[in-house]
C-alpha cells in the first residue's frame, strides 16, 4: 500500500487555486463568531492559502495572522494584502510544529484543511498546538466534510468533470476526478485530471483523510476541547445524518 499521501503541486498553484475557489459561503459564518472587540482581539487562521478569508477579515479591522506552508499561496496572499493596503502577518510554517510564542482569542482551520492531516498523530500535534496558542477564554473553529460512503463509491465508478473555469492569468482549466477509498487508512485517494487550454496536462493527487463524526468528536474532546456547537452547514443547521459538513465551535476545557 502506497502511503505517500500528498496534494499535487498544480493544485497549490496560486492562480489555479484562486480560479477554482472563488466562493465565500463560509465567510459570514466565521465573521459571526469573531470577537466583538476588534482593536484588542488577536485572530489566527491556520491553512490560510491565498487569503480567501484572511483578507476580508482583515478589512473588517481585525489583527489577523495567516499561516500556511505553501510559498506560492502565501506570495499570492501577500500580493492581495498589499493591493488592499492591509498589514497582515503571514507566516510560512507547518502547523504541526508551529510556535508563534503568543496566544490568540480566536483560531480557525477552514475549508476542510484537516483532511490533509493523514495520521492521527498529525491531527493530535495540531490540536496540541492550538491549545498552546489559544487564550483560556478563546474560541476554536474548524470545518470538514461529513464522509459519505455512497458518494465515495459512486466516485470510484467513473471519471467525472468536477470543475471548469478560467484563471486570472488566462488559462482555460477543466478538472476531471477519480477516487479510490482505502478502508484501512480512511484515506480517499482522489485524482484530479487537469486539462489546460484544451490539452491534457497532468494527474494531481488530492488525498484526503476522512474523519467520521463520532471519531472526530472523541478526538477533540480527548484533546481538551469542549464542543460548544456542532453544525451541519454554514447556515448553522443542526448536524444530522444528511449533513454535508461537520462544523465545530470549540472552547478549552477548564
């Protein structure tokens, strides 16, 4: 069994990424839970990418730090911030080993990013890091998928178009997807077949660790967090069997 789980370089190409990820469905949800005191609050976004959420939160007047380990993504985030005349502290680090030497009032890991923590030990390292950086009265939010085995099985049957768009640098991109799920590791081996300007370009890995609802609840609680809320959507619907998402609002156990 190949255990070299990765996300392909092209997926982290900043222009390719931004062209695909233009939605802001989650922004209002995260803004709702931000501290009310903008001047004093410190915000930490983990896996901030190209600043899709970081930039608009900073524009609201918050002191926000964005962390990511991909150089091209952070360069794009910095360029966006400069264009908006925003002063944002962007940090290039692996969140498993992050140590900023200060605490934050609000920490969040958006956009399904924990699915790229492939082993339990990776997740636990990140949760310990969050505890180290979170104020005693702070709030920690994260979102991820609610695994749907029916969808995974369907996705294994054939190659399907999952996206078609034009990047800001003029590339016409089509992505077709195949999947193969590993029962033993809970890794969904996703393959994105890229066609750029009408020509096949490459196959890129988008491997994702599936975290099942009871499992993730247990990991969070055992790691010292209280589950204040668990929603099934960014509209704050109650989490249920048909929920596409698992969205957590968490605090530190006293």
